[in-house]
């Protein structure tokens, strides 16, 4: 039976990308191009065009502007992710093929267990993220519809008020606008789930490969060194490990090329959203809005925390390689083996770091700095508000 490569963990992401018009696959089909163009034009280009127009017409009141600005900043990050998948499709296909290369396969049962856990953890996290997002969508979009038709409760447009439309037009075509916004926000929620998890998954694959490499170093055990064949066998094994490390380095460079710009945009927009949302929590007029903004703040914080955590973990595992290499049974090995090992340790002394536009590293230190900066802007806005009152 044909075995699937490790990149199969991203099949679920590609499935939803295909449904929502941004993944034609390795060989694009002509009819899919038409579907993709039409779908993206309606649910992204026109959707964000109306959102931008609405921002210009929004009344210049603090409470009115906060919600519109939050969604606008969020949409900038979503568009950047969509463009990333569309423009960098060839690079994404290339990196998925690299994940399936022979060097990334396990040598023994323990190594296979390391890779199997990677697949299990990734799918568990994806399901949890999808479940939370869909539950939130139900309470935010679907439940108000039921409340409106069953209990005659008031209902408003879910995303933005479309201030550029007259009240008469909004009321006449209210359900049309409501359904349009609901479909658009669901598509964008799906983009967020499946592109964010894909980016995190790429980093997670690198982490597991480093763990696998560390484990493989521990498998080097010098047998009777007086036997030339044993010495050569260990040297061949070491060269395989060095080749594995070279491919991991290339893989991480490819990750950097793919996510660098989108991470810079996501971190910039998330910082602004966190700051505005924190300030908005002080001005809300109802408990429903307060808890909604609090949950939104948690989601935006997690969007930058996860890649920062994975970036820190990647840095740690790359530095741990030196310890793993030093702990292998190198003392009785041949001189060529020791020379190769010294060169590897010297090279592994430089940690693997993923950066956002080569400006800041994805690390918990960066996350801490962003949260401090957001809080500083929040306190500044708070002082300005207090002086105006």
C-alpha cells in the first residue's frame, strides 16, 4: 500500500483553501480559475471595498469608530494571508514536497513515534481552533437570526453598519446585506483558521525534524573501533545526519521566504487591534459588547502568541542539537568523524530563527515587547481621554 508523506497533515488546509477559491492545486484547472476569480472578487475585493468605504462614512465618535477600526485592521491581515497563498503557490508546493523527502523520514520506531505525534498534535490543534471559531460564529451570526425570527429580537448587520447607505435602502435589503456579510466573514474566518494553522504547522514540522535529528544523533554508538568497516559505517551515518541538517536549514529558509511579509503585517495589525480593543473595553455600553470584545482580544493575542511560542521552541531545539551531537559516542571515533562533528557543532552554534520581514524574530521576547507596547499606547490614549473629559 502506498504511504502518504508527512505533508498529508496539510491536506485539510488545502481542502478549505480550494473550497474558498485560493488553491487551484499543482495544475490549475481552467474552470477553477473562473470560480476563484469570481469568489475572491465578491467575498474579498468587494467585501473589503465596502468595509473601507464604510470606515470613511463612520460617525467620528469613539464608540462608533472602535468596532469599525478593529474589523478593518483585521481584514488587512486576512488579505495579506490570501495574497500569500495566491502569489506564493509555487513556493508552497515546493516546501510541501520538501517535507516529503526521504531525509525527513524516521529511522526507527522512536523516530516514527516523534513524527506520528506531530501529525496527531497538529490535527488536534486544528480541530480545536475550528471548533472554537465555528461556535463563536454560531453565537455571533446564527443565534441572532433565530432570536429575531422566534422572539422578534432586534437584529443588526453583523460586521459593519454600512453607513454610506441610507436607512431606507438598508431596511429594504437588510437580509441581503446580512447574508452577504455573514458569508464574507465565514470565508475570512476560514482563511484565518487554515492559513494561520498552516504557518504554525510549517514551523512545527521544523521543530519535530530537529527533535528527530537529535534523536538520530543518539543512535550513533561506536562498536569495536578496531574494525574499519564499523568506523566507516558511523562516518556514513554522520554524513546522513549532516545532510538532514542541511535540508532542515533550507526548509527553514523557505519558511522565512513564505511567511516573512505576512507575519510582519499580522503582527503590526494585531498590535493595533490589541491596543484599540483594550481601549474599547473601557467605553463599551453593554455586557454583551464587553464580553465580545474580550473574546476578540483573546483571539488576536493568540494569533501572535502561537508563532512566537513556536519560534522560541524552534530556537531551543536548534541549540539543543549541539548537546545531542556532543553526547553521541564520539570519543573512540575516527579522526574524519571528529572533524565532521566539530564542523557541525560550529555551524549548529548559530540558532535557527524565523523573522518577520527580517526586522523582528518570532519569539516570546517579541510577544512580550508587543504586549508592552500595546499597553503603553493604551495608557497614552487613556490619559488623552481623561484630559478631554
